[in-house]
C-alpha cells in the first residue's frame, strides 16, 4: 500500500468534501483520462491515461461508499483489505462504465460540453486553500495494541504567519488580482477534435495558480503566509490496530494561507515485535517447551499473556505438537470491525535430553519394551500422529 496516493489527493478534494463534490471531482477526471480519449496518443500517453483512470475510479469507488469511506477515514488503506475499490482491472475496465453511466445519466460517450472547473473554490469564485497532510509513524507494543493508548506525536508543520495573518502581504492593498487569469488561477484553451470541443485548463503562468499577485511580501514569512513551527499532538490509538493501518487526525496537518482549511495528520501504525508472542490477525501464538517427564506425568505451566500470566494444565501423556487454545486471550477487533476478540494458541514441544546418567539409562532400559511406552495407535492418537506427519 505504500506506493498508493491518498484517495482525497487523487480526486483533488478535501476530507470534508460532500458526496456531490466527490462525484463532481471524479466526473472531471473520468472525462480527462478515459482511455477512449487517448486512442490516438503515444504509447506512454495511453499508459498514463489508463493508470490515471484506474486510480481515479478506485478512489471514487471507495469515497462514494459510506462504509468504505468510514473505514478509510479511520484506518487508511489498511482498513479496506486487498481489493479496496472492488474492481478487476486484469482484462479491461470491468464495471467502471457502470459508474460513468450513473454519473452522466447513461450512454457514456463523447466529451464535448463538459469544460470548466470549480474545485478548490467557493461559490463566489474565491480560492479556498487547503494545507498538506502530514504522515508520520507511531511504534506500538502488543500490550499497547491490546488495550489502546494515547501517544504524543511531535511534528513540524506550516502555521499561518502571525504578522500577516496568513495573507503573505503586509497590507490588503498589496494584493492584486492576477491580470492573466483574472483570479481563477487557471488558463483555458479550447480545441476541436474527433470527440468534439474540449477545454483544457492549465495553471496560470503568471501567478502560479494563486489567482493573486503580492507586490509587498511579508518579511516574516517571505510572502508564503506560513511559517514552520514544531507542535506536539495528543493522539488516541484504538485497541486492535495492525501494522500499516492509518489513523487520521483531522485538521492537525499543515496550515493553509488566507484562513484556509488545515490538512490532516496521518498516523501510520508500526507494530514492534513481541519477545515471546507471535501475532496473526487477532490471534496470538506461543510455543512452550516442556521436559519429557512433564509430558508423561502431566504438570502445570505458566503461559505469558498480554495482561499478565495464565496457568495451563498439561495433561499426562501430552504429545509434542499438541495445541491448546486459550479463548479470548488474543487481541480485540479494532473499533468493532472484525469477528471479536481473538484467542491465544499454545503449542507444546516436548524436549528429550541428549545426555543421561548411568542410573537414568538403567531406569529407561528397565522400562523399554513396556506396553505403556509403546505407541498406542488408537483413534485419537492415530489422528494426532497423522497430523504431525502431514506437517513434516
């Protein structure tokens, strides 16, 4: 998942975007990158268009689904499984056109008449800025994961300049509307093609997409409207998280100029290995080595658990490889997503000594040939022996 871009970044919308905003953003990208539009392009252009179209479609399929969107907002890609968008891209574009037909009212064909863009702007045309997200890692022990915990995360982020209040200029009069794009931040170019009239938008060459030109920049921030500062954020980590999951802390990312929307802080979970226990999903596994005498006679052993220790009875005649389940001694499902609390599985391994004293050898020789020490291939024992052979 490490090479995937954030779905909100892919569609170019904020995390507070409405369903209509998400649909509108995807509609524009689908029009731009649909492979039918690039049939006469170079091989590289075709490849790029296909990748962009798949990426946008996957992002839309997640963010347009309330359940998937909720999981993604809480846990990032780790909360969506192995096929987040639910598409099969192996032999074409599957049911992507179903989405396009839904967006465009059926009969998706042609691209004329869909020019224009309002992403990132208010209804009055004023550009609304959004700060960048910050991604950082938090390292957790299994004990912390079992109960959930609070962590303090120290980051460096952009915050609005206190001297110019994020404007980038000393006075309001020092900010003028860009004469090239007239405040839109984009330059439009119309072309006629086989697909009809299309409008291509590029970032304004004069203001760099800002829509404004600053004549007298603030000295404190150099006209950026932002300054870099350290900040310590308290983050609550819910119980049951896994390696690679992402916790989103809204509004704690980089600040935005002109009173815009702050980005988010994305906490990626890094799980520290436990000295004794192994994890697989919500279940824990532990191997306990016992002497052959304890396996024969039975005993009581202490098993480490995340909340302390637990006494387990070893039945007389326990075979090496026997597994005992301690129900509910595993890890919880994160915030209700999953099948409840896992279990702890204990595997007994019987240790046989390599060196014996003469008396010990004599005692064992005396027992050699005894019926009690011959393998008993009864139904239960035979099933255990067959299982051990199959695992060899």
